[in-house]
């Protein structure tokens, strides 16, 4: 009872805070108007929050959709589509009270539909449907059922209480009338390219050149966003994206090419803002290939390459070499685990232990087969530095008798090759994590399959067990201990060659004001960004010319 | 002139006074290069090893400078470590996650002289069932310390007067407490600690962090550094003082509450002694005297024994190149001795004279920050110059302004300025950014709940300065509890 009263007080306080936010949106003195075009390093395959698993789509869906709860600038949980909630004493039931003033996006002249509890239930069912292809399932398996209590009340019953459960309800809600298929969502559903949300911006169009145009949602329940329009513009080459920023053809790049950092830092027209500390780059191995299923071979690859030298040479020492599956800025990184030292000699010994012998052309052979592997790299990553990394990897491995055949693929083709068809031996990419540092979808054997994050089919019962234990525990210190152990095991098992963490920077024109960037989702606070009227006028003049 | 030489000269303010030490010309693997890259611990390790072979004065100068910088850095580590440890231990105690958190929280509180709060934590720790005898004894010794800090000396003495132990760590705590309570002399205590450490080394192969901490403390109080310094060189100062293994497999790490501060003190004592030696050599007389004086100004009323030994005399008339620095030291002394107006006026006048010199203006701002003076003229002069310069000069001034804003409690402004002063090409690197400024930025991010930025900085720092790990581990613990994310991960 006391607990209920307490939670009601909390809800009341949150409501007050939310009320303040709504009120401040129109009274903050910030001018409306102006547009912002930003450069992306590729085109998203889908724009919905359920089927996508890349950062480009995540950034757009952050503008179009809302969750039941959100995260504010202080990283606190705040109401979003839910105006409040109750948590049962045992932590097993979460009841959300929904706002009654939320409408789904509609084109001008069309009538907007109202958001209700049905949409919440529908979204959950779609996410968990066997037919839906999504990386979200594992994350939400802790929910037993969801019940629509009435039009504006929805109740989630958990299979068991979990740590930080409330944060999980940040998942984005889609409308019941959205997907053509009804109860599930696949990548061929028109909805994934023409999504309808409740967020501050609605999708206006995707142009033939790949520009994705979003316009202000005049009916946004938190108040109309300040900027009239946002345009996401894809660039295949990061150097060209930077040039576009320097010559004012775009206003922002979400990812500054490392070699352009000094140029931007020295230019007073631009702001360079670091974000997204929790990411790292890696070479991932396909363990379906029997050669790579041998841990000794994977370790040999890691020991054959001089990561520090690559970092120093190609990134001017920006970033840090890491030893395992967490970024150093996360709460889970285990400082006791040191990166494997560079040792081509030991690498060769490991390959010999694995049954390989040096043969023709200096390559390693086993059962008459040359040790030759394919490496697939997304073309969106084809910056000069990345190219050098990939070529250096090839050369390092050549020195221990391994042949690597590199191919660059367009972003979507690469994703299909790696995540759908699993047609690769080695891949190069980066992962980006939110604060939870959840690696379960990357290494749990239940996550092997089409469009799943365990693309390399890594399977280890001990790792599965630890991941499950980490999910079950309600104790933070226990979870930390488990994650430290996971770090140790995965560093030893080397399903990836963990490379380094690099700081991500956004670069933007100073005319964009009050820019707060969410470290992971990027545009979470973009509804409050603005451009001063005099800068808007300047922009109009330029366009007029 | 190479960057290394230039920086080295600037750092020592010797540009026109003395030739730079020969090592400053060598590559980054040499001590001069390390100093230029703020790798003070590497300098200390390299020069110490080298000096055993050569004993030349160039290397002694570099070593003394590195020790001075290291001392200041460890002072800040100590301050931030206490703050983050207090927050972390308080949380796990509240969550009922540890049987030992109360003991270690009390150690942190005793270190901050908050004896009134430490006592109840110790009582609760002792009231638990089956507290291991060793930890119960340590807690009782801490209770005595708390009583003493509250002015109840007799009661404190009674608490430990009959205590007997064979455990090395308990003995170390007992010797330290008995010394504090005036129950035994400082020198005999230090010698006893040395014996405890020797025995521990013989039996266990290493001196434990708890014993090391008390040994540094006592030798620091004596104003002697060599014994403590020798022990430090053999120790892993990033190791926890204790690891609690819970029945459910969880492992909790607890760190020494006073170790970074004691390291700071030993390094400062060593630096003072080396500068005192260098002051007697013509080539180094002026800079060594100045640096000695500066240490005394920055750390007043401490290390009295060492001061007595080193003396404070400024050797000769101050050369023109060193004049602004001397003004700063004099002004700080004036402010500290109660003549704030004259001191601030002196700093403001210096700002007027050096209105186009970003380095001196930054030093003036730092001096103002040390004494928490408003220094409006210094500030406005620095801000005006910052508006008209670019590159390194701009960043230097912004950092200076940030340090000053921080001293006045303007944290938001401080973060903006310190960020503007941060070299983004390698934003967390201590080689291109001043470690002290990185730590200030990290602390401001911690207060703002931006944990990943905070941790990234300490990840880097811990590589060179192992005690930074105290902060990294505790901050990870709070971050794990505070994070409010759904568990998303995306490829890019």
C-alpha cells in the first residue's frame, strides 16, 4: 500500500515535470522555423524501430516514434507516451497510464488517428511474433504477457522481476493500423519504409537520391518542434560528407571522419561534439567455417596483427586498443584483462597447433587446403583509414601464411551478406551500445539465425549460462562480476578480434543552437534544437540566390 | 627547437636561464620525452633506473619535475577518489550488497575527517554476525581513530591499549593509530612498519596495500621519503586492499582510502629534496629555488619537517624571465597570509603587463583558482585574448578559464571552457591534454551523470597512474546501478 502511494507520488511529480516540459516548449523563447540537413554514411534499409538493427535507422526512428517512457538529458527515466505508472510491490507487474492527447502522424488534410492501449499491446505482440524478424526478442523475453486494461491503461506482467526493468519500456510504439501484415512485421512490409509514428517529426518522403525528408509534427504532444524540417542525406564517402559540411551544403555530420577532426576543430563556424563513447570496432569470424571454429586459429589472427601500430598509423593514436566485448567507457569493462600482445611467432605456433603446415607460396595448409578466407567490409566504411586497416589486416595475416580476400559491399548488400546469408569468413564492423552494455544478443547461442546479431554463430554453453544468470540476477554487483567473467572468457575465446574504441564526433554548423546529443540515440532532444531568426533569414537569402 | 625541448623549457621556465636537460632532446622513450607527454610515472621509473647507473644532474632535474607534477596529480586523484568511493560504498551498503562496505565507507570518512559519521558505520559493521576477527580488530582501531578525531583521546587510547595481534595488516593499522594517539613515537613506529613490511615481503612475496599505505603515511609524517619510495617502486598501487567473495559468487573490490594522498606526499617530499640538491648547483640554482618556493606556496603548512630540511631561501635576484612566476608565488603568499587585496592587485597588475601572453595569463588564472580569488581583471584579460587567438593559445586560455570557473563553483561554465581547451584530436590522451584538466573534466561529467565520458578518461589515466583505478572501479559500480537503458545494440 505504502509502495503504491509512493509510486503515485512519484507519478504525480513526474506529471508535474512533464507538464512543465509541455509548457516550456512553447514558452522557451526559441524561434520556430528553419531546416537542418545532416549527412549519414549510408541509406537505412528500414525506417521502423522493430526490424532495423543499424544506427542510421535508429537515429531516424528516434525522431518519428516514442516509447512509453523516455530518457531525459540527465539520463533519468521520464514519462513519454505513458503519463505515469505503477509498479507492484514484488516488481512483477508494471501498469502504465497513457496520455490521452497523442495522435498518430497524418498527412496534411487527413484525419489523425488517436493513440491508445491497443497500439501498445499490438507493438509488443508484433515484436514477439515468430514471424517478425527483429533483434528485440531476446531483450523482451522477460515479459510474460501484456493486457489492455482500458483504452488508456496497459499492464505488463513479467515472468520475473529484472534489474532496470522500467528502462526496457523505452521501446518504440507502432500503430495497430500500420503494418500491412497485421500481426507481424517483416522487411518487405511497406510500413518499414513509410512508417507512421507519434514523434516530433513525421516522414514526408524518401527522394530518389536517397534523401529522407522529415517535417515537424504540428500536433506533437510535447509541443511542436522548433525546426521545420530535417533531411537525412546519405554519403558513400566520408570525405565528401565532410566537404559538404565545409561548403554548407549540409549543416551537420553525425560521424566526423577522424582525419577531418583537426580541420573542424580549428574552424570557428563549426562545433565538434563528442558522443557515443560505448562503441568499438572488430573483425568478426564466422564459426560455421570449421577452420574458424578452432579457437587457436582465431587467437592466432588476433596475435598476428599489431593493433596499436594500426591505431597509431591510421588514426593518429585516436582511440584505445581493447581486450574484450565491452567499451572502456562502460560499467562492464574488465581492466584486469589485457589485450593479447602482438606476436606473429606465437600466432604461427598456434596455427601449427591447429594442424596447419607451411607450404607453397609461404601459405599455411591443412589437408591440402590453403588457409584462405574472405573478408567482407561495408562500403559505407570505405574511408581511407578503414581501407588501410583492412589492407593491414590482410598483410599481417599474410605474414603468418593466411590469405585474405577482401571485398567491399554496399551497406545493405553487406548487411544481407553478413546477417542474412552468413556468406563470409571474416567481417569488419563496429558495435554501438547504450548504457546497459548488453552483449547477450551478440554472443548467446539463441541469437544465431537470420538477421540476428550473433552473425558468426558463436556458441558456448558457459557463456550462455552466464548471460542467463546476468539476466536473472537482481543484484548489480553480481551482474558486474558476471560481466567481468564474460569479458575474460570472450577475450580468451576470441569470437572477434576486438580492435579499439574510437570517439565519435558530430560536427555541425554553429547556427544550430541548443544542440544536446543523446550518446546513443542521437536525436532524442532534437525537438528543442533551433536556429535563430537572423540565421534563418540568411539561409533563405542563400537559397534565393 | 623540438616540441619536447620547447615544452620542457616552458615547464621549467628555463627558456633563457639554463640549457634544457640533455634528455629532453631524446625520443619519447627517454625521460625527457615522457615528461613532455605527461607520463610522470614513466619518468620516475626510467630516471630512477638510469640514475642508479649514472647519477647525473640533468636526470635529477627531470625527476624532480616529474615528482612535483605527480604529487599534484595524486592529490587530485585522492580528492576525487574519496568523493566517488563515498558515493559508491554508500550505495552498496544501502542495497545490502556487502558485509564489508561499512568498514570501507568508514575508512573513507575517517580520511575526510568526518569521524562523527564514520563511528556508526563501524558500530553497524561490528554488530554483524561472524565478522572475521581480523576485520573486527581493524574496525576497533578505526573506532579509536574516530574517537580521537572527536577529541576523546583517552577513550580512544583505552580502545586499543590492550589489543594484540600477529596479523601484519592489523599491526600496521595499530601502529598507525598508536602513533596518532601519541602512544608511541613517530620514528619507532616508522621502523616498526618497515619491519612489518619486510616480514610480509618475505612471507607473501609482496607488501599489502594496507601495510604500504600506513608505511607511506608514517614516513611522510617524518619528512623522509627514501624508504617509502623504494616500497612504492615495488608495489602494484592499483590493487584493491580487499576483495569480498560473496556466497553467490559476486566479487566486490575495496580500495585504500588514503593511498593516493600518501603517494602525493612522498613524491612531493622527494621533489623538494631533489630541488634542494639542485639549488646548490650553479646551472640549476635559479629554477630549482623557484620550484621549491612554488611547492611551498602551493602546499602551505604541510611537510614541515621537509621544509625545515630544504630551507626556503631564494638564491639570488630573480631574473626577468622568471619575474611573472615570482609575482604569482608572492601574490599567493599574500592572499594566504590574509592580505587578499594586495595579492589580487598584484595578480591583476601582472595580467595587465602580460595581456598578450596566453601562457602567463593561464598561470595567473591557475594561481587565482588555487586561492579561490575572483581575479576579475585577470579573467577578463584572458577572456579577451582568448577571443582573438586560435589553436594552442586558445585552448590554453580556455583551460585556464575553466580551472578558474571551477574554483568559483561555476561548474557548467567550467565544463564548457575545459572542453573548449581540450585537444579533440586525442581527447582522452594525457599526452596531448593536461592530466589534471582531464580529471577535472571527468569529475564534472561524473557529477552530470555522463559516466562513459568519465570512465574513458580514467581508463587512460589508469594506464600511467595505477591509483586512478580506484576511481574507475567505484564509478563503474555507480554507473551499473544508475544506468537507465534498455539494452540496445546496433551495428555501424
